[in-house]
């Protein structure tokens, strides 16, 4: 076996000069192109809305915030529509997870026939895929506000429910079953008063 001598790939001075220039030029061109690519994003200049104080505050705001309420302050109740939009519309607007769609009379008819107290109790205790109180806590929405939302949704689907009685400040909260018990106790007291008179 004969071994052939190894030859260098650069044989002339012109090839050497081209190799030296290429070894410097190619990395410089790549670096310039990368710098241009990185720098080509849209920049927000001074004086635009992106640097306004409100926009900057919104971007750097903490994720969670604490809301402190005065426990002795009078309670302001949200309307049925406000509670529906904040809590119930997530499922009832689209009919997700078998929820009766808002304003769909066919979906609501069997539920409306059960009566307001049953619907209110179901909203407070949950049923099927619906969590109790729509996934809220009593600190977020009172039983009364949940009742307003139930009446709002049912009335928009053809019911003629009255809003639940507004709670009296300082009185114990009455839910769906408590409201029925209170009205039954009031009727019994009225009957006893008529027997005595």
C-alpha cells in the first residue's frame, strides 16, 4: 500500500487571502444581521401612550390586591343583572356544562315550573356541574343577591317571579328555605292574631 502525500486545501496566495477575508467577513455579517433582527422590533418612543403614567402603573400593578371593607358600613347590594354578568354568565350565556341558556324559554320552562324557592335553593346549594353559589362565597354575594340573579335569569326566560325580600339590617340572613319559613311563620302569626281578635 502506498500512501499519497496529504495536500493543503490552500495552494495559492490568492486562496489564502480569500480564506482570511472570509474567516473575518462571514462572522461579522452574521453578527450584523442578528443585531438588525433583534433591533427591528417596534419601539415605543417618548411621548406615546405606552409610557403614560396610567399605562406603566397598569403594567407593574401586583397580581393580587387586598380590598378592605368596613364591617359596620351599610351593605350595598348588586342588582340581579350585575350578579348575572359577574358570576352566572360564564355558563348560562353559552349553556356550558348543561346550564340553561339565558333567555332560552325551552331550557328554563321545567325549572320555572318548580318555583322560585326551589330555583333559589338550587343556586345556593349547587346542582350537577354548578357549584354552590356559582362558585362565590357569602362574602362576595349575599343570598339576597343570588336570589336577585335567579329572578333576573328566570324572568328573562318567561317567568314572572318577584324579587326576594330585601334583608333587614341587623336581622339574621334568610336564604331560600329561611325565606319560606319566615313567610310561613308570618302567616301563622297573622292567623293567631285574627283568632284572638
